[in-house]
C-alpha cells in the first residue's frame, strides 16, 4: 500500500491536503487510519504525537454520520512528515 499526502490534487481545495492510497483519493477517516496503522500508532500514541485528545482521534477515524470530523491540515502535515511522504504541502 502506497500512501501519499498532497495538496497537488484536484480534490484539494484552498491548499488543504488530501490522502491518496495507491493513487486513489480516500476519505479522511480511511486516510488517517491508514497513516496511523503504517506508523504503528495506537489511538493513545496518535493523540500524544499529534497533540490531540483521544476523543479527537476517534472523530478522525469515525465514518459514522454526525460523528466524523475532517482531519485538520496540521495533522496531515505531522502524519506526512512522520511517514516521509509529504508532497507539495507547504
């Protein structure tokens, strides 16, 4: 599985990064979960390393309507740097 975080994609508006897996755009929940899995981060580790609460991590991972939350650009930046996969994101 090849993960890429980029703002050089038609789905990226206003420079907000998006996540691609194997070249395909994925929703924030799938992208966030894939990044954390690739890093071997548990929910608690992700919360600590991203400076977020476990509650926020659960929202980023959720696909339940009304419970999901977009992953903020600064979180994508940290994930991309940790994975060494950042592309065209400033």
